[in-house]
C-alpha cells in the first residue's frame, strides 16, 4: 500500500498550474492569469485562438490537486484578417472527412465570424464529442457550438457500467467503485468519487461511447485520497 500524499495548498496548486502553462508550447502564458480557491482553478486573460484557450484548460487539468477549472479566457484574434469564413468552412469539412471517428456525412457546419456551429444526428454521444474535437483546433476558429443530437436507443445500465469498468482497466486504473450512475431518456448521470482528472475523463468517455447514450451529466468529484 502506497503512502498517502498530503493535500496541496491553493498556493502550491497555483504555482504548479502556472509552471504547467509555461511548459506547454501551445499556450501563450504571458496573458493568462491563474487563481485558485479550494482546488478550483480560474483562468483569466486573453488568447489568440480557441485552440490555445482549450490547451490552457487541458494544462490546468493535468496538475495534481486540481478539482475543477473555470475557463474565463477571452479569445481575441490578432489584428490581421486571417482566414475567411469560407476558408474555415472548407477546413471544417476536410477535418470531419479525415477523422475516422466521425460520421461526417451526418454532420453539417455553419461558420460565421470564425464561430463554427455543428448540426446533425449521430448514433453515439462520443461521435458528437469527437466531431467538436476535430474542428476546435483549426486555424481561425474562435468558438464552437455543438448542436449535434444523438439518436434515441434503449440504454442498458449494465452496458454502461461494463464499458466504464473496461475503460478503467485498460488504463491501469482501479475497478469501478464509488461511482453511481442513473439513466433517464438516454441521459447518463455519473455521481461519486474518482481520484484524478484522467480517471474522471476515462469514466465519462466510456459512458458516452455506449450506443444510445444521448448525453453524459458529469457530477463526479475528484478526491486524490479516495
């Protein structure tokens, strides 16, 4: 049995998040502020792109002791005109076509002033999330509205629990414990305690990959000592 690690103070978490941002080459740290209260990190400032904004959010979540992240970074593109909406729309279509996880023929996009809206209907919630992931990093994208819906199919709680257990096992994490789930109209609600952001992400991702799950409500709490 390993020795339990002491809880970090907010000041230690703030320092570690700041260091992680500086170490991530995708993030422009000079305009990002970090504050921490009760393990909840708030990011402020501005970024030149949606991709850098999201990268900062991911960097903060990687730090041990971080429970949640409030991303208040504003996207402010550089003064140059950059890509037109037509350029972005073409890039979005190409990205959807190239991503094997995404049924691109079921998805339509609209681009206005750099903001991308995704519409359509897919069979899996994970496909909905993968479509957004495929386009959020494209040059010129200032924001993404994901309006893709998931087709209604019967969802077995046993299938969802098995998918979560297998995902955690593949990633050398603990067995499913302290995780409760409820299903209503295809919407899965996850409650309980996990020990890390990686474990939380694996749990949510596994639930969303079950056919018929229309959405995943993540009420999980991170407690490294659990």
